[in-house]
């Protein structure tokens, strides 16, 4: 999900569409196709754009699941530029989510969800499912190649820590990395929530300016302190994949399975 210029953008990867919504009107197609065009459905499971973000110049950044790349789209001309699609000569699997640092660096995850067969896909060129950082003019760094299903990603407000959700049914969790040492640690174990039958798996997340976490978990979207203490759970009975702050932090938007929800926030809590 992403916002800007007075409207909300949200992606539908299987349908290969990014839609636009303005207050008071219906959702309409904004990018169609949003990812790869003319892909083979027997090989590509999710041809469209997945995670969205805005860069410092107001361009739309896309984790292009079907195109297997990180793209930039000019919101005025709709011109698309592929920023990066390979690491050490090998194509990414299916970039899933991304976060833009103040420096312009893009942190992103690369699980195999966009490929039919996942890890067993004959089109998978990577031996792992990675977490990466792309730096303008500086190339790509692999930050972690040990996660089975890296998914949502976000930086702490001071940009010293990186959070990554792992949507692995056998070990659903959220990891945190000290970016100076690149040391990983378990931030939130979600196996108990998954075992209780909570719908969905860890997915997208956002961090408020005060460090409050809003994280997709089995059962909905959870609000937590930076120390992983739960403050509340937004539940609809179905998975909630991702979220975005909007309207100067006054609203939280949620992609909730087959719906997009708008939740007003208490005054003073800035996203």
C-alpha cells in the first residue's frame, strides 16, 4: 500500500493491478498491468506488483513480484524504470515488500511466492530467499540469506534496526536486525497465535514515528510497543496482509483479504 497526492494506492498481485482510491469515489485501476505482462500462469503465480512505497521525490516504488525486480514509476507520466533485478547475475525470486530509508536506500524481501512451485520452481535462480538493501549508485547488498519466507519489512524510526516478518507456517515470527552489526534476533514469536487458529501469517508492517509497531500477525493486525509488548489487535476474521498510515497520520489503511479498510486514529498518534 502507498499514498500520496491525495489518494491511496493498493496492489492486487494475482490480478496484476494497482488500484487507486480517492475519498468519496470508487477504486479504479491505476496500473494495469502492474507487474509482468504476458507472463505464463503455469510458471508465474503472482504476476503483479506487491509492496508499494514512495521515494523522496514522490515516485512510486514497486516490489514487482511478477517482473522479479524493484521498479520506480513516475506518478505523472507513468514511466517505469527498473532499478534492480539481479544479485550477482542471478534474477530475484519475486520481490515482496520494501522500505525506503531517508538516504534513499531500499530494503526489500525476496521470497518465492510469485513463482509456481515456490522453492521448487525451475525458474528460481537464487539458492535462498533473501533480504537485501539497494543503494542508489552503490548496488545491492545481501543482508540475510537464512530466512525461509521473508515477507514484510520496516525500519525503526532512528533507522538503526530492521524488522522482517517471516511467513513460514512452521515458524511464523518477526525478526529484528541491528544494522550496525547485522546481528539478527527474534523480536516476536507468532507460533502460539498461529497454533490457536489465527487467520493468516506474518506479512506487512509499518512503524509509527514514536516506534509503535503495526504488524500483520495470525489473526489480524497487531499494535505493539518497540519492545514487542502487545497493545491491541485489529481482527476481521480473515487475514490482514498490510497497512499504511495516511492523511498526515490520522488514518490507518488496511488491506484485509478482499477489502480495504480505513481506521481513524486517535489525535496525536502520528504515522
